[in-house]
C-alpha cells in the first residue's frame, strides 16, 4: 500500500509542478512577448489590460459589440443591393464615410450597399452573420456579394487577428468531413481558460502566421489554401441558399510579404470554376506597391480613397463585373 501511495504522491507532485510551470510560462508570455507578436494598439496594451485568466468564447452576439461596421449607403435607391464583407481594408480604415469603398460603389452604381466589413475580421465572421439569419431580407434583395480579401485571412481563420480582445477565445470553424460532404462547424471551446491563455494563443499564432503561412511547401500551402477556399465557398453557398441568384466577387490585395505564397497562389483560378469572380488588384493597378504613397494612407498600409476610386472604376467600368 505504501508503494502505491508513494507513486500517487510522485504523480500528483509532478502534475502540480507542471501546472505551475504552465502558469509561469503564461505570465512570461503575457509580460514579455505577447504585445510584440500582436502589434497591440495603445487601448489594448498591457497597461490597460491587466493579467487575468478569465476567458469566454466570442460568439456572434458578442462580436457585434466589439466590431464596428459602416452604416448602409444608398438606401434612397430602388435597385437591388450589394453586400460587402472583409476586414479593415473593406471597412476603409482611417477613411471617412464618404471615402470608404461601400459609399464609392453605391454612388457609382446607384445601388444600396451594405458594408459588413470590420477591422480584424476574416471569413468566419461573414459565416457567423449569415447563419444568424439576421440579414436574410438584405440577402434576398441583393444581386452581389463582394468579399475583400487580404493574405492574413489565410491564418486568421485559425488564429486571432492583431489586437484581439484578450478576454475572449477567437471564434473559428472546424472542418468536418463525411463521406459525401465537407462542412464548417463552429468550434466549441471546452477549456476556454486554456484556449484563451496567452501561452496557447502565442503558440497558435506563431505556428499559423509565422511558420505555416511562410513555409514554401506544397502540402502545407495546399492545406492552408483549402481551408481558406472552403470558407469562401461556404459564404457563397449559404447566401445562395437564401438567394439563388446572388453572385459573388472576391477582390484580393497583396498585403505583406509574409503572405505572398497565398496571395500569389495559382490556385485562385479555382474560384472561377465555382462561379466566383476573382479580381487580383495588383494585376490591374500595377503600380500599387511601387507608388505606395499614391494608393495608401500615409504612415499606414491601408488603401486610401484614390485606391478605392480606381478599384470601383475597375470592377464597374473596365471589367463590368457589376452593373
């Protein structure tokens, strides 16, 4: 009996020590590493966000409180609408309400535009909004849905975007495969204190954003692309279940060198086989990177008003994707 008691005590002590080490590592990541990885803005800095272990899964209702969207443009027009999804690019970060892409598109086509883009988001957020059925009436009265894509979205479907509120677990979808179907199921966090910890999120983001996205390996890149493609196809499929006639357009930006393997992937042609129109901005605005100051907000990487005017002209007049 004494032998088993000693073994039990040894195991218990080792478990306690291991847990203690994990808690210590979590604090070390919080104190010295997390902000550098996240590029956290001032309002989300450690000074304004003291160390805590409390975590909760961010669902759709919570996301609406944390992610600002634009007011609809062109509600005075009687034509069917256009819906937009995306992140800070689609939102028009640092731009006024008359400079953002939704407004430009509305005025050009004399259509209502509902811009649901919001800074820090990625493809799972439109899926959450569509599955809420809150915008069914808008979808039914829309002819087009535009998704504004940047390279970061390939890892944001796995790990949180920069500056994400630390008290929440990042919402994401798990891929569920059956014999005849592949679908996205909202991830359930059974241990939010673990999945939302600084240590877990630091490892997760480093793995997806800093390692896999950059890794020039066909198997890895196919895995990353397949997941992103599945999210985009799910947006299209579930909107067409509500409105079979709605058409989807993806507008792609090359946001940073770290994501070039995705943004320059030859596999984007696959979207056309799925009846999704794909526009690679760099193919048409060839000076967008060289003439940085002309197409981007000063001291910032986001598209400026001129850039959105040219893209509006591109997809309406030159490519005639919208009318």
